[in-house]
């Protein structure tokens, strides 16, 4: 349960042009993205006066910054189940109840298990109840904070304009179509004419999105 602040992102590799065609644009240099990420965060801390200019300069000069960007996970177009699974992973709590147990030997002890992979190697750690609560509360966000954000076509302001964007309606999720297009027969007939097949969708958007 070590505190490791980071962002999870679903990113579309490309975008639509004015004709409604999807243009695949793969992610670029991840090292440069990581360096840009580091400088933005340090600048933010400096602006909020959380660090001094001297410390900011020192952080910029660190050879191993501790910042990284990983784009190893790719989801093929049309793979809604995989996209849903990844979205659930992003929104998950910091602790799984399946990975803790309680032993009572005079004073209750909480046993935490990590994933059995190459990085965590199935590590087991014991906590007293007090220390366990202390570690866990680090992950509780401040009241009223927003930690899931949507940009681009999925931003709230833009999503309300989808009915005016035929190129977007063609590729909109089935649930959205069922909710927004069922009231009008004329719109439904348009939808039937405009819907693309799974094969066409996959050929249009090769891979989306890395997480």
C-alpha cells in the first residue's frame, strides 16, 4: 500500500479529420513525454510554493527522476469488453479485500498480499490495525476532489453535441445509440444507414487506446 501517485489514461491514438475519417497517429517518444510530465509537475509545485526554486532546480537535475510514461497496453478497435475491463481497473480502490486477511493472536494483525508477478513477487506484509489504517488513509482523496476526468469527444460539453456529428454517431457506443436514438424513427433509419461494420471499424482505428 505504498503511496505511489500516478495517472491512468485511456488515450486514442489519432483523431478525426473534417471529412470524418480517422487518422491513426501513434504515440511518439515516451522518454520526452516523461520528461515533459516531470517538468510540468515541478513547475506546478513551484507555483504553489510547495518547493523552493533551489529544490526545483535540484529535481530537474536528477539523473533518475522517478517519473515515467508507459504505453505497453493497447486495445484493438471494437474490443468493448477489454476497454470496459481496463476502465474498471483504472477506477478501482487502492486495496482488494481478496488480498487481506485478519489473524487474532492477542492483538489483531492484518496480513496483506501483493500480486504474484515479477515486480511484486507475491510479497506478504503484516500490519497492526493502527498502522494498517494509517497506510490506508493516505489513499483517501480530499473531499470534493475530482479524480476521473474526460477530455475531447468524451468531455461533457462535447458529448452533448454528438447528435450533430454524423462521423461520431457512426462510431458511438451501442448503449449511447440505444438511449439517444430510439425516440426518432428518422434518426434510427439514419443510424442504420450510417453504422459501420466491426471490420470497417477495426480497419479505421487500428489500436485504441493505450493505458
